[in-house]
């Protein structure tokens, strides 16, 4: 490539000198050509020979002429189609009337360097022009070239001089760059669209692990780059990219063969021209590498050279995209009329004749020589009955592109010369054909838009590209011959959308009747997710089970936007659901709360009702025996208040059992707080009465008179009122509410009452605890009263039980899971309530019911003698 760049720079400099200082020819390349003079000349460059035989230059003399090998019948037919189209146009009375088109066609040898030589030759002054005359353009337009690298060389060289170039087979997307190649046009879609078509094919069949072969030139490199960008959006990975070229040594070809042999990809894309790919194809067949589904670019899928039963052994069933086919009328008659005797000096015809007819034509007077490989022709040979594929003009694709290119140039010239489209009444030319400049042709070529005789619209977009449309070709062996069977179509719309239609049932696969698969890792089954393997492409992964609480219920394969190989991540279940054992479905969690039907709920309910019944029974006993000394000594009014509050305390646990609701949540905590505050307030009142009674026995004390029934009621009501105020504020600002707790178990939802405000909850408990501590202190101070029935001792004992229960309640409450939290709170309520009931009232009931003889004033005051 550096040599090509230096040659291009030198050539541009020479052209510049010729432009600014007049025509001065420094030398000529000795290149054979097909030539015909016309009023307007069109150039053509075709790879009639597709291999450049390199010759080392010594720089001591003029370099030898270019030597080319491997005559290409396909490219020769392209050149003949150009001649045929020009002949049709010259015979057309409506298109360029009274103006003849001429041509000069050269060979490129499929070499960028030789293509550049051909382009400079075409741009140079013909030999017939006088040196003193001004420099007219040698050609008005150029049809070139098949290879993208060759077209890049031509467009880069002639583009600055505004010479329009129309390619028939160069597909590299890089040529659409109008800033670099402002005069380049083509009648074949860009690889940008072919890459989209190939990616759509890969997506359609779900292939995710692909190998790639590229040619070591602009066509291959840019084509694979565009394809890679497209399939990466679909999650497809390229395992390897092998590089080939027709001039590569066999060692390099074998390196690529080794890549293919040891590859795990079962689908390989070959984005390579026919001449570059054929040596690799022969080696693949030689080493019997089968079982691979080949995807072809348009450069070789319909080429005749590899379409043989021998190559089919490894490449049968290949799929690829090609441009639209067309049958051109009268072309076969034109091709069969080719003869080396009509014009003995016509380039390439003699080589063509030797291949098709099998003999060497000799003109009269020509030395036959003794080293000829083929026998000498008799002169009676004809092509009329030849069955060679060269004459099959029913499925022309690239040839049709050449045909359209010639007609596009002709229409542009017509509009330039006659200032009106083809088909309108022509009066006279508005421009002298000697004044035609290539830039004018370029401008009119950009605006060309016509419908040809086959009903196809011919036009170019702003980048010089035609509309994209492809047929899908499948290699099939029919009657011992490789046939290129059309099985679908791909079309791209102007808005970027595309449509792929394909007849899957008619495809012949290399691997059999089933669509081949090509993946690095198998699709992850349901219940698992993909885990990327470090250092490997994204298509290579392990499948690991989803964690608890997450699912993967779909493999994701065949999704609309992306080819997936499984769930990239597991989907968390909604909060109220949990994953099943297979991790493919979210199932509802079971709800858990303390119910009346379970053993624990039944036991707590029974104990609660038992406590409430005992409280009522004790109250009835106190009311019935209210005139006895024991009852009078224990302050019957406060005792009844206390029993009533204990009755309510025993009923509180019933609000904790059952499904939490808004009302039960607000009721359970506030009722508990108020009833226990009332209970402890009554105990506090009784304690104060005992203490004041003790103080009243001291000489001169008047405390008893200051703490009568009214003061006792005030103490109870005021202490309870404070708790009521706390509860009202709690309910107003942040009340308790039913809540679902998920932290205790994966499969269960614990329904419980959220306190709403932890501060309010502990404020209620704290206030009850404060009252209990005050009671405990006062009762402790009065524990040594002289009476036999010292109530202070019982209160002290009851407060010790109460405080012990609620001190142990806090850690148990915090650490208990689920419904056991509620059970612990109920247990604390019942335990403390039973502690108060039994500690304070059991001794009195024992005396009243079991030992009535002790229910006397003397015994209560401690004035009887213990006889025992």
C-alpha cells in the first residue's frame, strides 16, 4: 500500500502539471484495450485477468509491462455487457440521438496498482490529439471497478478532477464517504446494507457463535467490520477472523484452515472476493472439512469458478445475498457473435476463444509457433451451439449492474447535452459535446432518475448509492450441477427498516434437513441465569441457579430485539411472592399471624378468659363481703377499681389475636397502655393509703385526714389521664397500623401491627414502668407495718413480679420472630396481670373463703396471740 500511495501522489502531480501547463505526455503504459471511437468516450476497467504476476524492478531500465494471469470469463462478460449496452444506446433514436458513444476498456488484473495504471491511461490524452491543441477530456465518465480496493484507488485519483466513476461491484461502505470520494457512484448496494442483511439472516436462524473469513483488502476488512457492528447489537459473537488473499503463500492459507478445523463455530461467514477465496476453498475440500454452514457475501456466492461438484462437497448449502438478477434480451446473440477473426487486434478475445473453443486462433500471416498448448483453430469454429455457462444470460446480476451503469451515464449525458430528460421532444442540443466537462457529467449523474425497460428505477442517493435490494441464494446440487437457487428476498427501506422473507422449507443445509445450530454455550434452562466466563466472549457463559426469591422462567431465545441465550439475570419476585423449587415461578407466600384456631391462640385465649373470670369472681367476692374487716382494711373502693382494671387487662390479649386490622392495631396498644396505667394507678393509690395509714399511727400525725377517698380518686384519675394523653397523641401523630413483615421467613409473610412510632410505644411502657417503680418503692418502705395482714408486703411482691416480667419482656419482644412477638407480649400482659391478681387478692380471698375465723378486726390489726 505505501507503493500505491507514492504512485498515486506522483500521478496526481503529473496530472496537475498537464492541467496547468498544457498536454505533455511523459510516457505510456503499454496496456491492451478494447477500443471504439465515438463522439463521447466512456472508460471501463474490468478484472479480465484476476491475478497480477509481480515482477521485481531493478530501476536500471524502464519497468517491464504488466503481466496478468488467470483469465476470468465472468469479468470478460461484464466488459462485453458494457459494449452491448453502448451498442444499444447508439442504436436508440430517443437516447442521445445523433451522438455516438465510444469506449476504451482496460484490464485491472484485480490489483489496485494496475487499476491505477489503467485509470491514468484512460485519463491521458489519446495519441491522435495534436500536441498544440487544448487538452480535451479523454473520457467523460468511467465504469470501474469490481474490487473495493481498486475502486478506492481510482476514486481517490480521479475524484479531485471531477471525473465521475460508476462501480458495478464495489460494495465497501467506505466509498459512500462523499467528502473523500465526491464523484463515486455505484449500481450495487453498499456493504452497509449487506451487513444488515447478513445480520438479519443470522438473527433469523438464531446463530450466536460465528467464525469469519475476510480478504486482506478494503472490501473484506470493512465488510467484516460493518457485519460485526450489526451482529454485536444482537448479542452475536465472532469466534475468529481469518484473513486470506489470492497472493498469500500456502502457509498463510493453511493457518486459516487450522482456525476452521479447531473452531467450535458451526457457521462461518466468508466476506471475500471469489479470487481471494478460491485457494482456501480448495484446501478446505482437500482436508475434508465438512459440517460447516457457510454464509457468503455477494462477491462469491454466484461465482462460476467455485460452483463445481468438487467444491460443493464442503460448501454445499451455502447461503448468501446477491443483487437482483435479470435476463437481458439479445445479449446471448451478442455474446455468441464474439470472434477473434472479426477484429484480430481486439484485446482479450483470443484468450477467451482458447478457453471456450479449446483451440488457438491464428490470423493470416501469423506465425503459429511450436510451443502452443492448444491446437490451432481451423477458422470454422462457432459459439452458436456452446453450452458453456458464459452464455447463460437468464440470471445476470453483476452484468446487470454494468448494464445499468452504462445507461445511467447515457441518461446523464442526454440531460446535459439536450437540457431535458429522455423521452421528451428533442429540438436541438443546448451544449456542444466538445465542451462537456467531467464535473458537469458528475452533477447530472447525481440527479439521474429514470425507469429502465425492465421496470427498475435507476437513481442514486446523496452518497451515490442505489436502493438496497437482495435475493437470498442457496447452493443446491441439481442433476450433478451446482445451482444458485433463489429462496428469499431482503429489502431495505429509506427509513432504516428492512424486511427479510425466506422459504426455510426449501433450503438445503450442509448439515442435513435441520437448521444447524452454532452457539458457544447452550441456552440456559429455566431457573438459571448466565454467568460470564472471565476472558471469553459474552456468548460463552456458565448457567447457575437463581437465588431464592428470584426466577428465570424463560430462556429468552428468539426475542424480537436481541438473540438471547438465556436470562442475563434472575428476576426478583414481587414482595408478596417467593420462588418455587425450580426457580421458574413466583408463588404467593403464606401469611402468618396468631389465630384463634391454633393451639397457641387457643391456650392464650383460655388463659385470658380465665384471668378475666377470676377478676370478676374476686370482684363479686369483695362486693359480697365488703363489710368484713379484711375488705375494709384493703380499701374496698380501690380494690374494686383495681379488679375492674385487671378484668380489662385480661381482655386486652384478645385484641392481639386474629388478623391485624387498622382498628385492632390502634386498639390493642392503646387499650393495653390505658388499662395497665389504670391498674398500676389503683395499686399506687392503695400503696399511698398503706403508707399514710402507717404515718397516721405516729403521734401528732394528720396525714390520714389529708388522703381520703377523694384524693385517692384524683390520684387514680390523674395518673390514668396522663397515659390517655400519651395514647391520644400517639394515635394522632403516628398511629399503629397493620404491616407485612418478610424478614423472618422466605416463604411466609408475617402480619403484625407496626407500632408506627417506636418512641410512643416505649413512652407508654415507660410510663407504666415509672408508676410501677413508684409503687415498688413506696410499698418497700411500708413493708414492716405491725399488722398481721400487711398489704404493703403483697404490693411489694406484686410489683417485683410486674417489673421482672416487663424487664424480661423487652429483649424477648425484640428477639422473637413472627407471631411469637405477639405471643410474648400477650404472655407479659397475662403474667403481670396474674401476678397482681394473685399477689394482692389471693391472700384476702383465702382468709375470706378458707379461714373466715381470721376475718376479724383483732387478727387484722395483729392483736391476737398466735396459739401455735
